[in-house]
C-alpha cells in the first residue's frame, strides 16, 4: 500500500540561495522565487508545512519590465474618503526597488499564516552586496529568456 509522505518539522532542512535579478523580467523572477520559498522544488513538499528555502535577491534595482508593463498603474485605496491612489510600475521600481520586488513576490504567495512565515525567508537588496555570506548561499539560476 502506498502512503503519502508528510514532512515533519524535525526532518525539514532549509537551504540558502542567492538570485541575481539583473536583467530578469520581474514576473518570472517572482514566480520562480516564490516556488523556492514555498519548497515546491523539493520532492518532500508538504502543502501545510513551511518546507521552503531562504532566498536572497540582489540587484533588485536592475529588474526589467517586458512590453509596456512599466507604464501600467498599480492602484490601492487608503481607506479614507477620496483615498484612491496609483503609481506606475516603473516609478515604483525607480523610487523603492526593494519594496517593489517584495510586493511582486508577495503577490505570488498564499495570504495565510504559512504565507507570512514563508515571506519572512525572503531577503531583497537593491545592490550586489548582502550581509548573509555566513550562510554560504548557493546561486539559484533564474532563466533570462
């Protein structure tokens, strides 16, 4: 009889990966980083456990938009009367690239307690330097098609 594998907290190993975002379309970066954060790249993936890995994204200021997506507007509401706001994707990326990449990756994760715990394993930096050398992060290849 076949049994379904279920990961236990004692058997889960978290690795560290570093991703260079220079020249990568932001949507492709977010989709692939979200897969690694959740642990879907592992054969031991369990949907109700945090079995993903830590991901460090460097050069967040050099991600790119394909087509006319840089001119698209991101809308939100402040909750106050007349509080509808918007900003273009290119301006948001130029003003705060770390926050922009984090927002795009958060959009690919589940909006639950597990999703919030998964999101805490993401570290984003605008430049090429990061303070996580002690964890010996392995390079993660993101295709730049």
